[in-house]
C-alpha cells in the first residue's frame, strides 16, 4: 500500500473543471514534483492535499487513513509557500517555533526543536534576527524549517523558489532536496520550471489543462515523452511529422527521407501521419553510417551559446536544431551549406497522438 493515495481526484469551479480524474500513488519518502504551465491544475491539487480546497470528487489517503474531508489542522502536513509568509514581528526562532507553541508543546521542547531546525537549515547563529534582516533565500529556509518543525507526515511546497534569483534558486533547491533526503519525508513540490523538476525529483507529474500528460522519473519524462505536450514542454525538442511506411518495422518518412525507429509503431497504419520527436543533443554532424538514421539538410543558422553551438538546418518546410559542444578547433558549417545529420534509431521517438 502506498503512503499517499490519490484516487480519481476532481475539482470543479463553477462551469470550469480545474482537475480531471487525478489518480496517483506516492511512496513513503518520495520527492514528487507537479510540473506544468500556469492554470494546469498543479497548485489546485496541492491545495486539496493540504485541505485548503475541498475536492469535487475522489479520495485522498495518508498512510491508509482517508483525509479527503479532514481539516488542514488535523492532516499533519508541513506547507511552504512562494511568499515565505513569515511573521515580521517575530524572530527567526519564534517563527520556527510558532506552530509548536500553538500545539502547546512545553517551552523546553520547543527550544530544543527550534535549535535542531536552525542547525538543519544552516542558520544556527541567526535565531535572534527578524525576517527583514535576512536575504530572500534565508527567509525561505526559515519557512522550510517552520514547516518541518512539527515533524509532519507530508511536506507540500508551492513554488517556493520562484521569487528568488537564479543562483539562489539552484543552491536552495539542492538544500531542500538534501534536507528531504536526510529526514526521509514524503514531499510534493509544485513548479513551472522544468530544470527544477528534472534536477530534484524522484518522479515528475506533467500536467496540462487539469489532466495528467505523463508520470515518470526525470529520465523517462525527458528522454521518452509520450505526448506532444510533454515533448515540447520539457526541454528543447524537435517536433516533426512523419508518414508511416511500415509500422511493424518502425519505418517512417520525413520530407521524403526514410527513417527508422527502434520499435514498431504501435497503433499505426501505412500512410498515417504521426508526430515525431528528437532532442537536439542526440543529433550529430556525420556522413551516412550503417545502423543509424541519416538526413540531408541545408544549414540555416549557426548560433554560438557558449558551451554549446546550436545549428538550425532545413529540409524544405521542415526545420531541425542540433547542439554540438563548443570546440575552438572544430570547423563549423556555414549558412547555406549542405550537410548530413545522423542519429540512432533509439533517439527517434514516435509520440502517442497522430500529427
């Protein structure tokens, strides 16, 4: 039995369905990320897990206990918000210990727990300061410590890093993940940032318009997207259309040039147009090679991006981008030059929907 069970969860606001039939099992100690654009339903699901929103249908269970209609105060959750939500008139230590004080924990135990939390977040010497005397990253650490102080069953994080600058976001997300691993707490993290999701998650739930597009590990979601939305939203991707030549043999044609996938094309028939995807980093500049796909194209643009050079090529109406590592000794192709691209059969992905 999973630690956190979500079954057929639904949320309707007036005539609009924000969440459609969301079902997922989360194991104890897992770090799950809900990923998607604004309005996709990720925060609404998190708020239903927290008890801030009542579901229109479905069941939520924590460790086998039905908490679907249980008040937030009785769910034993920790919540970290985007806006820190610290009390400005309380010190760092008082903010961390606030929930424990409300729970009427003895003062000596509160002091011990707050000291533990300050050490855990690396702010042991700053307990007497006020929030306005801290940086944004430090304030968010305090918010995290406050959420963890009561030893919750589940930690919920609603875009906690979006108000911070890029460098602080990277360091703080690593700290959050390290703390989560140390405590072994089941966590659900909401973000629209694909890099955040890929870097810290055990599994990612990609959402669009209130529906689950795909659930998988970061590697599965990035390398094997199942739908056009996942393929385009997670990472940079070339999206193409191909005509099925032989579904059983995995043969497909793009702009009249034959390509092969590593597997049969499920549910396809000859002559059908299917959506294809290939990552820019999977493509190489190379002569035709047996056992690999090849495409003839014309260079349209060469963009120097520092560590990577992105080359855009064209085959009639079809444009493809490929990435090569910057090498000062490499001779790059010029605009208008005819070249050949190569990539493995495994790297050509056939998506579920028809193009």
